[in-house]
C-alpha cells in the first residue's frame, strides 16, 4: 500500500480491511511516499500495534508507481496485491483471489490497480511506470509475458473522489474525466 498525505481515517480503514482477512498468512507493506501532513504519527502508532503483520517504509516523494515498485522489491511473499490507501478489501478478498490463481500468473478485475493479484515473479519482472493508467500498462505488459486473466471478483471496495486521489487531482487540473 502506497500512502501519500492520505487522511489517517482512510488509511486505517484500508489497513483494517487487510488485518480482517479470512486468510491470515500475509505481510502488509506500507510505503510512505514522502507524506508531509501530520498523519505519520498516528500511522506509526497504529503500525506499531500490528508489527507482526505490517512493515513500514518511507522515502522521499517519488510517486505511487515508484512506491509500489519499492514495495515489490521488499516483499517476501509468493503473491503480491495492491491496495490503494483510501480503499478497502472485503474480508474474503485474499481467499477469493487465491482461488482464481489456478493456471494463471496474474488476475485483475475491471478496476485494475487495486484488483491486481499475482505471483511475485510478475511484479518483479515488470515495473509500474509513473502516470495515469500505470495499471493498464502493467497489465498489458504482463499479458505479453505471463498468463493473465480477468476475474469477476467483487471483493475490492473502491472509494472514488477522495480529495488527494489521482483522479481528483487530475479533475482539478481539468485534464481528464475519471
């Protein structure tokens, strides 16, 4: 999970959705992309309460894609998935994703970024590029090298139009409609 100046209440909701999974063999890496707001203290206190499951890494502001790439580098698991810091999983998300992994290396649903789930080798082989639609670019590149599949899972809760989200920032600049 990459975080950047996200209100702690949203981050906590996202973290709690991971901690409350029915599948508990996971590590949650939180990559702080140089947040400057005062959320860090509350986040650090919460992370410390769950040190057995959460790893916190901070670096200077580099963007969401660079933060995710760094998280992939430090991950220890066989599978990787991405959760936006203002979204959440339903309690069966990881279990349902694992069920879909037979004969494929990477799955996603309609909304790509948050629903990407796959073998670590996929994420280690392809870097996310900066910019809008980094998820679609990643999925297309993965499809040329790995077995990919779209799965109709409804286990990811996507909260749109948060004030600091990429879509909101782009909308404010009148560059594109999200």
